[in-house]
């Protein structure tokens, strides 16, 4: 599995769904399907059953869109929010973003290749006990080449096999050591009931049995051909639709909506047909495959997803399309009976409206509030706020390639010494962000608290610059060999926090004899192409932007030498051209062990190196704010409202009756 | 819209009794006009305020250098100060500093300059297009006039501000030139109508007919004989056009489609100020005040010019 | 009368056609092609192919235009105006959903304008050169000089933020949907910001028109006949003075609609204007097109109504 880091800015402009993920709460898209952690517990310390007296029996949550497939196929925020209440994975994140046992405790062997997972006693929403077979089944669907889970938890090529040792024990064997298996996969891959999926699948095969896979594949090809041609042939697509629809209907598969494929008033048969074709291909693959591969191929088409059966603290009671989803407590939850009996999820797409509903006491929770939305609740007595730096971090990224002005580490260190970071961040963001010194979120176990910023020291900075052979010119700017110490910083137009930061930055470094020009530019048309040409003669010198970090601290894609962008591979993420042998070794060692203490040590060192070399001048992490009823708490204590995963024991959430 | 109604109504009323007056010798005409203008106190006040704004928008940035752009951390939301700084430089910030430590007065001045330049440049396009289209329609009349006036109707039917928004957003990326052109090509209809009305009237005036009889080319007749007497409404429309364009630019930048930080514009200053309202409420006041001053003085000036240049108007 | 209306309607056709040509060009001449935004990892190549073909990159422009226009006029079909790029909703549906809010805002602003401007204008004219006249004229001058977006911003700050008397955004409070009092409370600030400039313009116009009538012969005759002054003013003069004001109606409606775009954006009023501004920011071309067309329709209908009303009110006009 490739670790993916999304350039949030790129997505914000295009995929609105992921917009909120970019805002930073919970988990970045690479963190897997679940929007944050799974619920529950250390068995034993269960919330007191019945939630004692005096707690409200329902809590109302806001989700900002229509949930889709509530399953391991979830691919958007509202769905993931719900899935977190309904499913458990083997592990879960605690509020330190550590991967801790949930349905099972998984231990790797010495080589970190074989994980042995021991299950706790738990039951599905339908009353069936959770067995090792269910775990194997859920993982096998991910391992299959035909995996139709959310791509971030498909495991083909990473996991060799899953073996059932006994009723309570499974053994997962990886193909190579890969530490994010613990931090990303174990807490994200929900365990489903083999019986339920199998029944849904049997219904499908019952309906599809009469179908000849050859016919299905032919029908799929009949669309794929005219649609995929150089000049798509609408008539050809149109002609093939009827039989495709009929085949899918026979197989009991829900057809896609035609209006989703109508553009400028005209229905596009090839676009619509493309989806049919893919679905048919899934059906054909399924019909031709055996056993689990056959199930995996049609997993995302099966109808169980509207009535999902998991092991989580809540199960679906009502599904009102476009309005709400009602969850009720799963009495036999393995972490103890959930303390609140009903969880209502209402769909409010306008976050400001949602926030004012929160202020008015009509709903109890709104996540990832925009600054506008926050304004609506900030003075409200009935609301408390979870506030934490999210996974998004912004920084000044220097092109450190040979020949570039900022290839000189002295200059980069001087820049850091020239600014009062905390003050600049506070002024630039109006107090809505936290100054940072690394890419690791402060709440993460991998965060090195000893990496501290430096005090502003103009003289020290000037000494560093002069050490590299620069002399102060008449205009107050350093010079060397007739070249002024000047550079242009690209920043995304319209992002006033970032532009503010760079403007304040530019004036401060001017006192150090450096002339920085801030150039706000359009992201799609100017910035992305510029970043892709970082290797070239006319490449950029510095860019102020950011990334959304993953839950796992592995820094491979941003910092490994193999990921340095080149003319042949212009789109890799290490476009600043950073390459350091020690860092490479750390990255590789960090991927080869899942021992958290060992990894922590490695990444602590990594953060020290970056702080020392300053290839990025880390600036700030915007604060994420979730608003909730002021009395909302766990049965056994307050939330840790400064952690991105503060909401981790979902069965213990209560609001005491006032 | 009301303004359009008022101005065009006047010209229609004038059509009936217009003959003859414009043959008055030019020098006397301008002389009289100046006298009439100077007697109009509001118009003179408008002119003075506008002139002060122009001078201020040039002089202040020249005096304070880069202060309008410099974001000084030490001066974030700092109170007003005037004096000589430690390094002997002039510090002139009687309006204090912004949320990111920019000299507010210098920034307002710079923004005023930007806005007025955009206004003037847009008016050049407005007058250019309006005069060309209006004079062709008015001179030739008939189907040419009909065609062009239907075109004017169409442009008038477009939701103007919204079209400008779309043009700037799709083409612009914050470019000043795109803003100028977008305003120019959507706002020329009033000028065209005024010029046309004057031309329709002048078409049948003796000296124009004489020139035509002598075989003068249409271009020459338009440029030499018809444009000068039609100048009055053009000047009035241009004055009001500057104010309108300044407002449009401010609205654009306010909504985030126009000029972006770090460049200064009255509109983007308002947007910035909004975020920091509680910390520094005055930031909302200054750019707005300038905007109102521009519009009000331009409208007094326009009224005064109309009365002065066109005495037939009451 | 019917013949007149029919004739006016017929004249509107070429104008609307022109609006269509211009708005179509606006979208099609925009740099980059409209499908750029779909070039994301989640969109399959075959979908893109379909889009490219639908945007007719392979067809001559005039063909594209005709096929677009012929679909566009079939407004009884929900899909005739295409689907929003952002949420896949039929554009006509989105407009139908949001138009009432805009009409409510614009209508309330128009009513307020009429209710305030006409009495003020009359008062100023009847008491020409009095203190009241001067006060009204000065206020009108100031009111006219404050751009409505600026006024909206200030009202929002002082009425909403500082005093906290009025809501900051939206048309309804959560949980009080459909409550007329609640909607009225939300209307106050946006309507005021829209109406002030109109009131200033209208009151000047009414004053001028009234003065003109008051100096005409028939008014003098009425006075000479010994009719009471208020009867002269309010029966004879007023009726005649208000006829030209009707023309303003036709001009005001479209400018309210255009102004609504910004007012709605400031107050997050859930109307078509806000939708239009959002659509421009997101390059949601079908919705942008729709807003321009709605704007054109508004102007044409406004002018038509004004002309008809004028014809009805003024007996001198023969249809």
C-alpha cells in the first residue's frame, strides 16, 4: 500500500467531499475509511450500564452530507462518521492517536511479519458471536485482487495470508515488514459478519446464477468499447445500455442514477454506461472467480450496506434519505452497554446553520466548524469546544536542490532566526492556528516535544549569512558575486492567512538583509505547474503551502531520496529535492518495525534533523474546532478536548440531564 | 438606474427645442460654463474633495514608501503615531496599524489610488465604446441605429455586476487589466445612449447638413462637427462612470474576486477588516469612508458639470 | 391591450436571444475547458471522454449553440437547464428552490422603497425649500452615495454583531422554519441595505415629478376653482405625478435582482443571487448560465410590466 499524502489545496478546489478532511480532524484520507477512531474500550472498565440515572436518552449529531455505503467501502466524511459508531476494527486509536486493542489484541513476532491477534468476546448487532472466521473473512476480502473496499484499506500485495488458529485467534502474515499496518490498517478495517455478507452474496448469486459470465463480460465490453474509443460513440453506448441494465437488474444490483450522468441537459450514455460497465465487470469477475475473490468483486454492490451489521456500540434503526439516520444502542456491546440509548444524525449541509442550531440547543454536536460557524457559537454558554491542531500543517518549503539559493543550509537557518514565529502566526491567523516546528501533530505519539523553535536573533542570522560569503549591500540587502539575496515565494492567492504570514515574514527577514517577494498565484494554473517543474532551471525557490499528514508518522513520500521529483517523475511529493542518507535510513528502519517505542525514537531523531536543516520552515497548524453540548462527557470522565481523537470511546458518551 | 432615467429624460426633452444654441463661439461657451460651475458650491466642493483624494493617493505612498505593503509584526494593531522613527525615517500613521501591522493611512491611500486608476481606465473604455457605438448609431440612424440600439438593450438586460464577476473570475485571477476591461465592456450603454441622442438631434442641424452637402466624409463630420457639441453629456457620464467603476471594483474585491492581498484595494481592505472587527473596528470605517467620499463628490461634480456645460437644463 | 402586450413580448424575443448568445459565449470563451475541474483521480477516463464530447469540442460552435438553446427553452423538462457541477441537482430545480427567497427579499425591498420614497418625495415637493425638503434631499444625497454592499456590511456589524439585535445570516432560524415573524426578523437588515439607495433615488424622482405637475395649468385651475389644497395636492396632482414613477418600477426590479447577488452573499440569504456568486467562485457553469438568463428574463419582464402599467395608468397613451 502506498502511503498517500494529499495536497489539500489541490483537493479543496476539486473534490468538495474531501474538503473537510483537509480541514484536519480525525484522519487524513490515507488514514483509512473511518473518520476517526472506532469506539470502545478496555474491556472491564465499561461504562456503567444503563448510563445511570439522569442522562439524556438521545444525542443529536450533525453530519454535513448524505451518508453513502456504510461499510469498508466508505469514502466520504459523513459516512465515515457513522461507520465509526457501527463498526469495530481489531484495533482503535486512543486519544493519543495510538493504535490500541479493540476487538482484538494484535502482537507482531520478532521479524514483524506475523501478527497474532487474540479476539475478545463480542457479538454482532444480530446476536451472532464474533469469531476468528469473521476476522479472516473481512481481511480476505481486503487481500483479494478484486478488493472493492475503500482503496486505502485494500491489502493485495501487502498481506500474504490470514490463518485461523482457533476460535479466538487469527494470524496475519505480511509479505514484507510494514509498520503502518499497525497504525493505519488495524484500526481502520472494520470487522463484518461473514454470515451476513455471505447471505447477501448468496442472494446475489441466486439471482445472478442464471447469468453467463461470458454474456456479462460481453455486455460490459459492449459499452466499454464505444465509450473507450478515441471518439466515444454515443449511439454505440446507448444501444448497449438496455441489455446491461437488464443483466444488472437480474443480478439484483442497484442501478446508478441517470441524472448523475446528465450534463448540460443531455444524458450521456457513455458516462452512465461506464459505471454499468464497471459494475458488470465486477459481476463477471465475481461469477468467474471462486470463493472469496468472487465475494470481494461484488462487495460494494451488495445491498447490505443500507442495513449494516457490525459489532460497534450502535446499530442503524432508521435511514431517512436526505434527512437523518437514527442509531440505537447495541445492548451486548463488548465494551459494555452504551450509556446513551439513541444517537440521531441529522444532515445539515450549511455548517453555519448547524452551528447556530448548536448554540440554540437544537443539536448537540457539530464537527470541524469553519471560522464563520465558530463565530456563531463562540459566545454561547451552552457549548464547549474541542480545539486541537489538525493534521494539516503549513510551512515555507525551500527548493534545496544544488544551485538553488536556498540549497545553503546557513540561509535556511538564518530565515528561521529572523522571525518571531509565534507572534507572526498569531497575527497572521488571528489566533486560529498553532505555531509548529515539525510535521507531526502535537497529539501524536511520534511528536518530539524537545524540538523547540528558536528565539528571534537578527545578529545570529546575519552572522550565518555572512559565514556563507554574503556581504551587506548599500540597499540593506546582502550580495554575493553581484547577486542580491532575494527570492520569490509562491503562495496560494485568496488564502489570507498564508499571505499574511508571508508578508509579516518578508518584513522581518528584510531586517536580516534578505529581500523576499510574496507572489500570490492561482493554485491550479500557476502553483501546481510550478511545483511540477521544481527540478528545472526555472523552478521555484520557495513555496508557502502545506500537507495533510497521515495518522502514521512515516515520512517516506515527502522526505526519501527516492521520491525526489525529476523531469521523468515530476509529480512526486519530495519536489523540494531533499535527500539525506541518515534520513533515508531512519525512514526505512521506521517502516521495518511496528514497535512503537522504537519508531518513536527514530522519528524523534528525524524531527531533530529536519529542525536542524530547515528544508521546511514549519509555520503553523490550523486549529480544528468541534462544538458540542457543554455537558457532553464520557461516563467516566471528561473528553481530552485537545486531541484529534478525543471522541474515541463512543459507547461512554452521555449528556447528563440538566 | 435612477441616474440613467434622469439623464436620458433630460436629453429627450431637449430634442424638441435644441436648434441653434451650440453655434455660440466656443471660447465664450467654456468661459460661461466655468462661471456657472464655480457658482455651484456643492460641485466645487466635490471637485476639491476628489482632487484631495487624488493628491493624497499619490503623495502619501510617495512619502511613506513601502509602508502600505510592509507588514510589521511589532506594529500589529498598534495605535496611531506620527513622528520621526529611530532610523530617521518619517513615520506617518495617524490612523494606526492594521491586523498585520500595515500603516492604515498609507494603505487606504494606496487603495484609493488603485481604485481611482481602475475607475479612470474603465471610463476610458466606457467612453471609447459608448462614443463609437452611440455616434455611429446617431449619425447613420435607420437600420444601423436600430441594430445597435437593440444591442444596447441586450447589454442592459444582462445582470451587469454579475457578468463582471464572472468575467473577472473566469479570466482574471486578480489581474487589474481584466477588472478594467470587464467593467468597461459592460458599462458603456449609458454613454452610448447619450451620444446617440445628441447625434440624432445634431444630424439635422444646418451646419452638419452643410458639411454633408460639401462632401465631407462621415468620419470628419462626426469628429469635427458633431462630437464637440456632444461633449457635455459625455463628460458628465464619464464623471459618474468613474464613481460607479470604483464601487464595482470595491464590491468585486470585497467578494474576493478582484484584487488580492498584498495589493491594496478598498474592497479587499474591507474584507480583511471584517475578520478583525472586534480587535480593530476602525479598519472597517476608513475604506468605506473613502468609497462614500468618492461617490458623493463625483455625483456633485457630475451634477455641477451638467448644469454648467448644458445651461438648457434647469 | 392584448395586442400591445403580445407585441412587447415579441420584441423581447430577440433580446433574450441576444442574452443567450452572450452568456453562451461567456462560458465557452472562458480559458480552459469547462471539464478541467473534473480531471481528478476519482473521475474515470470514460466519463471525461463523455464530457468532452458533450461539450462538443469536436463540433462546430454554432451547432453546439443551437443544440444547447433548443434544450434550454424546454423549461417544462426539469433537466432542460442542465445539472449543477457541484451537487448534480437539475439547475431548474435549484432555481425553483431558491427563487422564492430572492423574490421575497426583492419584493420586500421594493415595497419598502415605495412605502417610504413616495411620501417623502411628495412631502419634499409640497413643502419645497422647507427644512423638511432640505433634510430629505440631503439624506437622499447621502443615501445615494453609500454603495449597498457597504451599507449591508455596516448594518451587519452594527445591527447584528455590535447590538446583536438581528441575525447574522440566513433566512430562518433552525427549528423555526416557516415562522413569518422569524423570517421578517431576518429580512430587516438585507432589505434595508437593498432599499436605501432605491429610496434615495425614488424620492428625488417623485419630488421632481410632483413639482413639475404642481406647476401645471390644471393644478392652478383646480386651485382657482377654490378646491381645498389637500384635495388639489392628493387628488389631482398626485395621480398625474405618479404616472412617470411607474417607469421606475421597470428599472428598479432588475437592479434589485442584480444588487441581490451581493446582498445575498453578505447576509448568506439563501436565494439565487448567493447561488450565482457561489457558482462563479466554483466555476459551476450551468448555474452561472442560469443566473444570467434569469437576470435577462427579470429585466425583460420588469420593463414589460412597467410599460403595461404605464399604458394602463396614463389615459393619454393609446394602445
